[in-house]
């Protein structure tokens, strides 16, 4: 997620999403929940509880208080932050990429130092990226920076988050659209984030402060 990231990024490999794959994951999820609730243990569970369990397995959300705070401070949609975190780490705090990106929003130490400089921070050390509050704060700051850089173009900002500003500048900068993204991984990344954003807005509206 460094501003100078090039085509060698390749932090995550993605299998193409298909209806068959989604159906398979849904079946396994249902089997897992059934196993957790089974075993001869009598558990009274409502339909709402069951749906919540499914939701937390398939569309996790953690640190919603930090996300709400950072969204308000950085003038960002909290559902967008949540969708980026999901795509970057699936909300696993201990994620570390082969390129050294760390934490929930997968920030490289190099990018973190740039963010610290831009935001006036003076005491940053790489270990801070393991702190969810700092990680989400830095990732949100970078998202806001990219949105401003590309005139509010979310496709360009998300592509730059994934592939770096150098590549996005070559592909069209503020005028970038999905079809102009040259890296299939980056195009898939942007599509996935934009698809997850309304899901988070719908399923976690209250948690994200989108509904009172």
C-alpha cells in the first residue's frame, strides 16, 4: 500500500469469485454453525441470533468504535473503511503480508512513516501498526489523502491504496475508471471493496453509526 508500490506488490492471490464458490462457502458456514450449536447441547436460539452468527462469520466487523471515530475525523464513510479492512485482512489483527504490510489495514512501515510525516506525528515506530487504533487511524488518513489527491474518485483512491499512486497516475489519475486499471488483482480489489461497502452499510448500519 506504499505510494511507490509497483506491479510486484502481489500481496494476496485471489480466486475469481463465482456463484458456485459463494454457494459452497455458504453451505460450509451453515454446517459450521450447526456443528457449533449441536453436539447434544440444548441451546435456545432465535432467528435473529442465528442470522447474527452467520453474519459475523461471513462479514465480520470489529473495532466499530474506532471506525466510527476515524470516519468522523477524516470525513469518510465508515462502511468504506470497514470494506477496506475486510478486503485487506478480514479483520485479523495479526495479518502480515510478504511485502511487510501489517495489521488490519495492511500498512507497510514505509507508508506509515510517510503518513506520520504528513500528519505531523513524531513518535511513530513500526510496532505501533499492531495497535488497531493506530492502524485504522493511519489507514483512514491515507484513504482521505488518496481521495483528495484524486478529486474524490473512489476507484482511483482504492486502486492507489492497492497498487500505489505511481501506477494510478499512469492509468489516468483522477479520471481513472475500472476498465482502465491494468492490474487484474487491483481491479478485483477495487470491485470487491465497492461490493462489500453497501453490505456493511446494510448489515451494520447501527454499529457504524449510519442509523440511530
